[in-house]
């Protein structure tokens, strides 16, 4: 009989939530993570009394009251509402695209005026069946919004021309004919009071965790510790890149401490023109309504994910999906391994979806 029921590889949100559920079910669990701390990409670093989202901004949102009640049973969440702003050549526009955006762009006052303007530009473009992201975006919101607020940002984000990106990436682009700057439609949203470390620490309370431990450096020994493995790393790496490497986009961050109380007045401002190399600036204190005398900003750059870089976003194009399918066929034949999360499933997840999946789809 092995020492543990489960070895969880990765102490991010999927691994921590699984471990919490397993412990509550009376199972023996141990967790390893190759990073020096727990939390995965949710990890916050405290600088000048401000919780810095070290691996990019995270806003929790859900319409599932069970999920909301669960996370709030671990740590209380605040009332933060995600209302990002887009900056194009010094002009500011509200996101998601809504009546405030249309008024700033065209001076349209009523929803009918805005709809007519978009429809005119759709017809001018003459696109019947969009073949790529550019055509899809123009057919949804017209040429002005595409060229000013989508094209440059998207091409920086993906490192590819919009004409080379598949149309499906932007099919769910939010367009609203109301004066509503709330980015999400969900009933609940917020940030853990005290930062995301409070959430992860609460999930992992009383559970054995070993950081600075790389699964692949001691795989044979680690696999013998538990009856089953919960794996949250890259699926292609688990199978030693048998079918080749999957592509990811990465991120690079530049932090700056400023001796002022408020730099930009908003947590997130996107920079949409191609000439500015970063995609956005995050001012972290606004996630928690900070009143500190100093502020910390982060310029975020989207990069190709090369060897040694931290993978962030799956590149779900036709080529990568075909390779991923082969890996998932191998994973489906595993009896004693559970693959879960963004890297292990090669799929983008919001945080609420991770928690919902662990509690409704994963058997302990």
C-alpha cells in the first residue's frame, strides 16, 4: 500500500482545489510544485503594502452561487468590478465595447445611431463569410473599432497578423448597446480581501506541500508515493513531447514602484496601437481600493513562449489542436492519472470554471 492516495503535481488553483476536496473526503494527499511558492499564476507578492498579481491580473467572476459561496467560505471577496479602459494614441475608450465607447468614437447618442454606424461599416467591408480574425472582427464591430481598438492589441497579444489568426478566436467579442462598463456579465465578481494567497493558503491548510520540487527531476520516485497522480503541468511534457511540442504564448512583466498615490486611476488600461510594445499597464492597488502613499505598476508584454519561459496561453489553432488531440488520446487511457487545468488540458480556463470542474466532474 502506498503512502498517499494522491500526489498532486502543481499547487495552482486546480491542484489546491482538488487537494482540498480530497482531504475533505478523507484521502491522504501530498502536493509538489516546482516554483518556490504555492498558488501558480495566482500568486501575489506584497510590495509597498500592495498585493501585486505577479503573473498577470486575475479577477474572479462567476454566476454560479455555489462557486461564489465556496470561495467566500475560504476568504471574503471584495466588490471589485472589472472595467478596463483602452488607450489608442492618447485617446481613452471604455471596454467592453458599449455606448460609452461608441459616443467617444463617433459621437453617437442612441443605440440605434451606434447600430447604424456599425452596420454601415459592415456593409462597406462586404464580408459574407469571415475567413480570419480580421474579417470576423470587422463583420462584428466595423472598421473603426477594429483598426483602433482590436488590430494592434490582438497582433501584439498573439505575435501574428490578424489575417493569419482563425476567426473563432474573436467570435464571442462582447458588444453592448448600453452605457455599462462592467466587463463581465456574471452575477458575482471580486478579489480576495488580502490577495489571492489567502485563497490558496485556505485551500491548502493542513495539507503537506513541497515547493522547489520538479516532478520530472525525480519522476520514478514520486510516482511510487501515491495510488494516483493529479497532474496540472504541460500535457506534452508529461509524455516527453512524443508528438512534438505544443505552442504557448508567454508574458513578460516590468514592475515599477512610483512615489505617487495614483498613476492611472484604473486597475487595467490596454494599449491598443502597435507602436507601443506592451499590451497593458496594471496598477495593482486598484484591485483592492488601496490608499497607500505609493503605487506599483506593471507593463505587460506578450511574447513567444520559448524553452525555459513560463507558458500562459494555449495557441488553439488547427495545428496545435491536432497535436493536442493525440496527447489527449494517451491521457484518456490512463487509469491512475488525472489531468486537470490550463496546461494539462491545453485549454483556457477562467478561475470559476476550474473550481466548478473539480467539484462537479472530478471523482475522488
